[in-house]
C-alpha cells in the first residue's frame, strides 16, 4: 500500500500511519474506496480500513488489540476515544530454565 498508511496484516481492519497524514488528503482503502481525511492522523496512529461496528474486535498485526466502543466509519481515526483494550489479563512468563509459567494479573 502506498501513501501515508500501511496495512500490517491482511486480516487487519485498521491502517497505520507511516508518517503524519494531513487533514484533507485522499486515502485509498484496501477495498478501493477513497476517503478524505477530516483530521490529521499522527505517526503510528490508526484509521479504520472499512466500517467497524460497535463491539467488533480491532485487528492489528492480525491480532485483536481492542473492541470498538461505537460504530467507526471507514477512514475514521481509531484510538482510545472509540476502542477499549482487548488484552487478556494473563501473561506467559519464562523462568530461568526457559519453562513457560502462566501468571494472572
């Protein structure tokens, strides 16, 4: 994908800004739809690559990173104002011998 945005994984429903994307620029989304940014999008921030429904998982790197807290239209900024975390409350740690241990938060 050319331009200021990059899709990191084909499963992703967000695009990541490779640089500051100024308001007013046209962005071609993966489905061929072209949108015009209404607000600047900072480096490394995300926009929706398609319409995302409230309650739908946000996928980045092909993995869930959050849940939409409202409907997010294609091309809209995806950030803390319209998603909540989807990280699990447990983590796998390795001990000194390389054995995995699951730890609850």
